C-alpha cells in the first residue's frame, strides 16, 4: 500500500494478513498487488449523515485501468 498527502506517491508499505489500515478523509492511497492473489475488505464509516459518501466522490489521481 502506498499513501501520500500530495500527488507524489509515498513509500510502499507491505501489509500482512490481518493488518488494519485507517485512511483520513481525502488521503491519497493506492493498493499494489505484489503476489498472485489477495483478499481485501473495505468498510466505509459515514460520519456525516446529511452527506453520505459513495464512489461518485472518488478522484483518481492515477488510473492504470481506465476506471
């Protein structure tokens, strides 16, 4: 996983089984596959009921897959 506070990618941090990642609202992040498979569970916490988040608010800084 790579995180950054700017448009410049940060340092790659390898995660292990059971690792927990917490991202701040708006924090740039990128998951990088280093092996042949992986499982990821994503849980969103909505803190403002009047402005729920969905995938429409994603800003793709770099998009290798045309999403």
